[in-house]
C-alpha cells in the first residue's frame, strides 16, 4: 500500500510539473505514460506477492491515474 501511495504522489508531482511548464504532448504523457509507468513500478515493486495480485494492483493504479488524468 505504501508503494502505491508513493507512486501516486510521484505521478501527481510529475503531472503538476508538466502542466505548469506547458510541456508539448503533456496530455498524452498524463494519460498514457504516467499511468503505464506507475503500473510497471507497482508490478515490479511487489515481487514477493503472487503475479495475479501484483497485476491486479498495477492495473488498479494505472486505471486510477488514467481517470485522474481525464479529470473524473
């Protein structure tokens, strides 16, 4: 759970930095790259757990960050 919160905090910080800087392709990065990277960090960071649980947590984190990127 702590890894999920840390990953989400880093994703929000990166998203805020991109928005403040007015980076080109910031919307694509916010909707695709950040959730994908967060999901990968969760999946590979939870190695002691079974692959099914890691995959589920990674997908939940990626979908949540995608929805936050959409503004829902």
